[in-house]
C-alpha cells in the first residue's frame, strides 16, 4: 500500500548480468514496476470481471482491500474508491458484511436494505474474502440484481392464477409481486409500510 492507503500492484523481473572484471561474477538486479491497482484494474470492455458480472447478471462486482478501500468496481458507482470502514458506508449492509467476512475469513450474505450508493434503493450483497496465509487480502463483493430474483420467482410451475414471491423476516418483499407490482415490489416495500406494501401473514 502507498502512504494514502490505496493498493498498488508490484511486479518484478530478474535481470542477470555477467561481469568480466577479474573473473566471472554475476550481478543480480530486478526491474520493479509499481502501479496504482485501481488504474490497472479499471473496467475495460470485455475484462474478466465485467464478463463475470454480465454472465451472472449481478448489478455490480467490487474488489476491496482488507482495510476497506474499494479499488475496483465494474459499475464505478458512488461506492467506487470508498472506504467501507467509515461513514457513510460503515453502517450500511455492505459495511457490516465487509467487516464480518474480514473477521471470519468466510463467505457472507447481506439481506436487502436501502443502500446509499444505489440512491437509497434496497440491495443485497454476497462477499467472499480471498485469503493468503489464512488472512484476508482482498474481498470480492457482488451486488444482487432484483430482476434475476424476480425471473426465478415468476416461474409459474403450473399456477395459472396464483403467484410465488419472497418475503423477509421483517415482512418486506424480497421479490416483486407479479399480480401487484405497484404496491408489492421490493422498492415499494422498503419505501412504504409493511401493512400496505409488505406481507403480514
């Protein structure tokens, strides 16, 4: 890391030189290159992370250092180059998820809740730490897309008049209703009340 805490990518190439002064000595040097990780990994058309996001239909894919600095984002939204350990992100679902996976060293999930970098819309996250010597080096985060969840839940499975939907522990929608999308969508449910926009059964 540089002094400002931003990650860098360091590469080196050994260079061996034979010197013929009074014998055959070998001089071992290294060519070292240091570049800002965000610049090296900046999303480019067709890069592997962009392809992964597109293939699986995620809203975004982010990479963060174990200290919380988001040095890569396919979408490059408001949380790109943010610090997940400080406000306004530390108290969000992503901030809490990040802290949890860094501490545990294991995969984690954050349920839907309003997220500032998505203009307050509810989003959910999956996170996986990448370990080196049993210590998190980087955390890979994906932001789930409501559209893909809706596509799964709208499979009719022989129902002509009914529907299937997901509901969280708090009574708020986790997928959009097919029959009442205006009042019983994930966005409407988090913006309104459980009584009017959720499920209390």
